[in-house]
C-alpha cells in the first residue's frame, strides 16, 4: 500500500478557499493555513482571513489521487521539481499548524531577507525547528525554510530560545 504524502498545489489567484472546499468534498485531506488581517475600506474596517501562502494549498493523498485533484476548477497545477511533484514533510505541516494555532505573528518572508546564522529552537512550542536567525527593526526573527514549496516563514521567537 502506498503512503500518503503532502503535495503542494498551486491555485489561480484568490481561489485557495474554493479549491480547499472542493478537495474536501472529494474526501481528500487538505490544509490551507489562514491568517487573520484587518482590511480597511472607505466606510469600515473588517477582519478577514487570508491564505498564509498566496496561491498555495497542501493536499494529502496518495500519488495516484493527485490527478483527480488536478481537475478541480481554480487549481492551476501541482508544484513539480523535475518530474516529481513537490512534497512537504508531515513534520513541516505540523509546525505550520502549530504556529497558526498558537497565534504567532507569522508572515511570508520576502526576498529582502538575507541568510544569517543557522539556529535551532531549544525551548518553547517550536523546539527542534531549524532555520535562519536575522534581526529586523531591532526585533529578532526566526526564518523557517520549507524546501517543498520554496517559501520562508518569519515568526517572533525569543532569542534565548535559540542555540
């Protein structure tokens, strides 16, 4: 029996929630990390949930099932490296879920970040996580690299938790 993997699907702009709903309706597990932001219109300010990774959704399935998911309206394709679909380790999905659940201030890092010293979190909810430490505006930031989607997350972690 084949094992299920977390695959990275790329959606058309602003279709992440629609694709997530349709994947779940197919009985396939998926994960769309959402963050809460405040959006201002001319007459009001509203709290909305937006995807943490724009145009990305994680789909957990067996390799032969991803072809069914490709048929969903709003899904552009799966991310591939070479001839193989990109996968994300279950541990990385759990870290994303933990960051989102704990209410950490998480944002997708831009290319303006420069690589610094590699560190490992020694304490707290992200213990064991490895990444890159950098300093921005006097705050210490911990950059977590997820190779499966070539994205980076920035999360505030006390510097004394790092080694």
